[in-house]
């Protein structure tokens, strides 16, 4: 039996949730009346950049506006404590914590619509219904797996806190991971992307250095934009990065990437900082580090300029880095270390892409190929 302090904390949490729910319903009711009156007047068209609370609340499961509302109004203080524990004890990155926060917001939003109190006993049927709603919302398999992982950990946390007595995820049918091959760019596309004509601006030199470094090292985009000056050795040509789980690793860079990065640090970076200080390598004109979103945007713009019609992402350059290394004869263990994979099984996915090359090598060098082909002819 939980002690009095735990019971008090649970009661406080329930009262908090009740107040939040009343707040939420009040906002919906007020906005609904306002929305109806505006539809009757039709004096002016609605502003597209100011969506109503009602529209956000009735949006899809994955609506970013709706998740923001739920994160602010419905996320329980115990959930925040759970996320803090993951960050401090689990060493999860900020991006992973934010993804888990969105996942819990989806879950609490579903429970709210189903009339179920998030901090309380749950049935396997409720979880099955939530998984079905994720499937109907057409979430990717990876997003569904991460969401289920966040919920499993959350319910285990509630059991340790003696808020619930049973974990309803036990015995739940797992979501199949499947085999999804990484999307890569051809070496011709990589050459076209990296060899774009230079523009005499500090931003262009920064962008070229970032792309060259990303392909030369196979970094994650978060590792690239958060790279620190103190952890880059341009004399030898390597950098120290902090990856998932706060694990650090040394990654070598090619000579071309080293020279371009050196040119950026000496010429373009001081012009962007304008005598300000920053510990980050890649900065904007405001003096702060470049964001992941800004890098996505510049990557797609440069891909269009290079004539690449596919929609590409920073992670495709990471996949291309690993695939091209293996095609060139690198061993799997070295690629694992450079990518920062904890398990070599994660790196082995790139060997599936390499099978076409192995078939060509076999056809070229196997001594009985000609005889076999002659018999077929």
C-alpha cells in the first residue's frame, strides 16, 4: 500500500489534471462560440496564421498545433518528472526527450478523448485502441515504435512510484520493426551537390564547409550543428562529437573537408560573428549556432541548384557516407565506430545495399563465370 505522502501526491496530481481539463474545456467552449459568431458575420476572411483552438483541438493525431496545446495543458507533472529522470539518469538527448514529450502528449490526448484519466489504471484494450489510432494516423513504423517505448517507460515509472499496480503493456503484441533499407545518394549526386559553384558570401562558405564535413564524417545533423570549436583539431584533421546517450567519439575528416573548414574558420566565421564570441563552429549572423531546421532548408535549396530532383535529408548524406565506405572496401567495424553505433547490428543494414556490388565482383572474378555463361549461350 502506498504511504500517505504518495497518496497526497496522487491526489494533487488528480486535482491538477481536473483543473487543466476544465481550463481546456473552457477554452474550447469560448473559442467555439467566437468561431460561430465569426462564421455568421463573414465580414472578413479568417487569418491563416491564427488557427483557432477549436480547429487545433479537432485536428489530426499528429497536428503540431494540437500537440503543443496538449503539451502545455494536459501533460501531468509526474510526466515531466519522468522525462527529467530520462534526461539525467538515462542520458537521453534533448531531441529524444522532446520526441518523448510529444509522444506522451499524443497518449494523454487520446486518453482525454476516451474519457480515461491518464494517471490511473489502464486496460490493454485502451492501449490497443491508442495503437490503432496511431495506425489510422499513418505514423511511420519508427515513430510508432518510439511512441510505444515512451509509453512503456512511462507506465513502468508509474509502477515504481506505486501509482498503478499493473503495467498493461506486458503481453502487448510488439510492433514489427521490418527491414527498411537506408536511402542514399549516388556518388554522382554527391559530387554535384558538393561541387556547386562558390558564391562570395560568408554564408555560402559556411554551407559548403558543413556539407563537405557532413559527408566526410557521417555525422548526425544534430552533431554537426552543435560541433564546438574546442573539439575540432584542424591540424590533424579530426573532431570529437557527442552522440546519442552522451557518448563521445573521435571522427576523422578528409583533407578536402579539413581545408574547407579551415578556410571557413579563418575567413567566414569572423564575418558572421562580428567580434562576438561563440563556442560553436557553425554560426548564423545572429551569433548563435545554426539550427537543424535551417540546415535542412539550405540543404534542399542547394540540392535543387545541383539538379537533384529527389527530396533529400541530412541523414541521407550519413547513409551515403557509410555505404560508399563499404563499397570502397572499408570494414564494418571501422564504419560502426565512425558512425557511433553502439551495436554492430545497426551498421549491418548497410551491407544489404552493398549486395549489388558483391554480385558484380563475383561475376567479374569468379573463375567459372565464363564457362557458365558459355553453357547458357
